[in-house]
């Protein structure tokens, strides 16, 4: 099993480097990747569904344009990772520390960032539909032209958030999933502006 997966990583590297002329796209489903050293692996433009990245220390990993639906990164530490244009539907980042990472143009449909800490991250033009940020801490992140729809922000801490005026607030939930309290458009934006701490 392990040799087979390492071989798949090699074929994907060839596929990326040859712009699709050689090798093949990496496709992994329900694979526990905690036993692999991903630091030198190519995972961009890969299909990694329901894979487990829990508790991993991931630095400078390029996941751009990957399909990561229903994968889990619980309790992981991510620094300088790139999720540009990635599909993160149902992906679980609970209790993660995520630094200096790019999510721009990604799809976070029902993704979970519960109790996560995001600092110095690029969230420009991300779609946050039913995304769960309950009890998360967001610091120095840019949400310009991001779209928030039924986004759960119960207990969230916001500090030095950029791009609030340019973001699209369709609706946010400041209650819980069981007892939602929805704020729409301007009311939602006002709540975020009031909630956001600004440090000198």
C-alpha cells in the first residue's frame, strides 16, 4: 500500500513537471497521510478526498487547484501553504494553526475552522458558504471580495481584518447551528466591523 502511494506521488510529480504529458494525476481517497513525509511531494492539482492530515506539521506545501473535499487537517500546523483555487468543501481544519497561507479563490463550502487560529492569511475572493468559524481567531487576514453566506461566526475573534468593506456579506450566523441568529448584508457587515479589533 505504502509503496503504491509513493509511486503515485512520483507519477504525479512527472505529470506536474511535464504539464500533463507524462505521469498521471494523483488521486487518493480515504488515505491516512500521517505516515508520509510530504515536504518534498507534489500535491498541487491533486484529488485528495477524505484524506487524513491530522496533527501534521505542514510547511511550504502547495495544494493549489487541488480537490480536498472532506479531508481532515485537525490539530495540524500549517505555515506558508497554498490552497489557491482549491476545493475545500467539507474539509475540517478544527484546532489548526494556519500561518502565512493563501486560500484565495478557493471554495470553502461547509468547511470547518472551529477553534482554528489563522494569522497573516490571504482569504481574498473565497466562498464561505455554511463555513464554521465558531471560536476561531482570525488575525491579519484579508477577506477582500470574499463571500459570506450563512457563515457561522459564533465566538469568533477578529483582529486587524483587511477588506471588510470589499467583502460580500449575504448572511452570517452569530448564533449556533441549533439556534441560528442570522444577520444579513449591511447588518452582517456592521457586526463584523464592530467585532474587529484594531491594534496599532
